[in-house]
C-alpha cells in the first residue's frame, strides 16, 4: 500500500537555501526531539549519534520531493514560486514509483530520485539499504553523483565498469582519482541490509560500508562541471534504477565549523611540522612590530601589518592553517617570498585572504577575492565561513602550480607559468616563477588572525 500524505506533508518548502537557512529549519527546530521519537517509534531508531535528525519518519514521504540527475545549482537559482511548482510537479512521478511499506522506503527501480527538501553543507549521514540482482543505485551528495550501489556479482554484468570492486565508491570521479573505486569490497548478499555511513566536509568524503572504510577523505568531483567546485550546500538524493531497492533508518547530523576544522586538520597531521608555537615569534622574521600574539594566534595589528615570514625557505611545500576574518578583513599569504619587496610581485604570489562577501568589495576584480593568486588567477567564491568564525585552509605549492582548499573545498588550481592575462602588466609579477622562498603573512591593516600554522616540504 502506498503511504503518501497530502501535498502539504510531501512538500515542506523552505524560505531559503544554504547552511544558515537549513540549520534554522531542521537541526535547530524545537520539535527535533518529537521527530526523533516518532521516527524511532516507526522502527527507524535508535538515532546513531547525539544531535541527529531523521530524514525519513518511517510513515510517509514528508520532507522529500523528486528530482533526476540535474545540476542542483539550476533549481537552487529558481525563484521560490518556480521551485515550489517544480517540486509539486514531481509528486505524480513519486506516487507512481515510490511507496512506504513496513517502515521502509521502496522504489520499483524507475522514476525520479527522492530528494530532501532541505540542503546540507557539512554532515554525517547514516542509512540502510537492501537491493536485488541487476539493480543499480546510489546516493547523491549535495545533489551531485554519487556513492555507487550496485549488483557486484559477475552475473550483474557490470564488472567491466568496476562492480567487481564493490559498492560505496565515488563512481563518477575521473578514472584513477581517489575514491572512485572502493578500498575494499564490503557488500552483503542480496536479501540482507547494508549499513552505509557517510561523512562530508567541503568536497571531502569518507564512506563506511558495513563498518568497513571504503572511501577515505577523497574529493567528490563535480559531475556537472569538473572545473567547478561542488555547491556549498545541497540535498541528499536516493538514486534508483534497474531494480527494486529499499531504504530505512536514514539519519543526518550537521557538522559544526569547529568540528569540521578539527577533522580536516587530523588528516595526515603527522606529516606536518608546526612553524608557529602559539606563544612567540621564534622562527619568524620581517614586520614583527606589526603583529601580535593573542590566545595562541598570530594577529595583524589594526592599522599596521607588513609581511611576517618564516626564517626558513621552502621550495615545493604544503601548508595548513586556520584563519579568522573580521568583517571586511584583508590579508594575504606570501608564497616563496624573497624577504623583501611586495609579496604579490616579488614573491611567487600573494594568495588573498579576504572577506570577499563584504559589500565594500563588490566591484573588485575576481582575481582579488579570497584564495586568488592576487592579480593573476581568480579563485572560486562562496566557501568562506561567516566573519568571526575560524576557517581551515590548505595550500599545495609544487613547481609553478598552486592548489588552495578552504574548508575542504578546492577553490584554486592554477599554473602560474601559463598565466597570460593579469590585472597589471605581466612583468610586474616578476617573482611568479620563483623556485623557492619564505612562507608568510602579508598584513594589510586589518586584525586578521592565524593559528595552527603547519608546513611540510614535498
């Protein structure tokens, strides 16, 4: 029997998209305890961790709509009334192909994919699924393909596509990319429930299938445009085709910023060396008078600054740090700085550290926004935390190339040797091909702070 409620129960429309909107609408909702209790009573419990919310109440499709494989940025850009109409139109298809049966979401292998009404940024997701021979399914994260679920037997006919390696991989990643193939095969036989756990921070995804780690902190590529980062937030989708699949016990916990930073920092932490001890300027040179140390962080003095840099020089290296921007804050990372001159021109580059979304910067050249190689290559926008919150950033410098990840999302991937068009004449950026130099901070009068500064030579 199909257990679909009214359109009002199916389509719980949101006032806005994005992390702030969905956090108010779901995890901070006063009825969270009641929602957990109802889901648990319907056989969906117990909750896997404190602070989790049920995505499926065990009784209906409330909180879901239907979408296909489509770029989430498209429907996120719709006007509210257009989005509401799109969701309403999906109901006919959902009624035809989805049902709730004995506390399970059941799909017949056809139709649109169930899609959460709410968008999520950084999260942990738990669910259980059970499928049949020849079925092919998956879980879309932020509306993007996918964690692969399929028939892993030879009879399933997809060993040539990688099914022999098992489920749980990020199958739509490029060939050879981390995460595309699962680290181990952990599928249970047909007829048994599989338990899936997913952790997503920025673009970084870890997957456990039946308690086995099958994807370890791999980047999920943007299937719709591999040159672009994933959306900052988006829905969970249950993709189905080829055969019946059943789902149950779907729970989600949003990961707060401080925890996300700590989890990102923990990855490969032993390979890095701490270059700021949190208490002194030991190991640093340059504009010492323009900087201060407070609460274990380096901070540019208001109205002062200058370039503060490591005494040691680096050729190819990786750096990790946290930074905190005040509203409108402006600073920079000096890359392969020679110890004199303006880091943006005499060094390899200055990587911008900027509150890009502040209104005073609305008319900046894109090559001046946060994470950009100043004046040369623009970074992607929209991945900073609000001013006053600590951000986590990782920088990889190898030869003439630069990669920048902020809060787990790659926003810059550039080769300065190929840059032709710059804000100023190319010869002004005289140091862009430097092979080594100091690492530092280019203070620009604002009290921008840095902590947990770590580097490693490559």
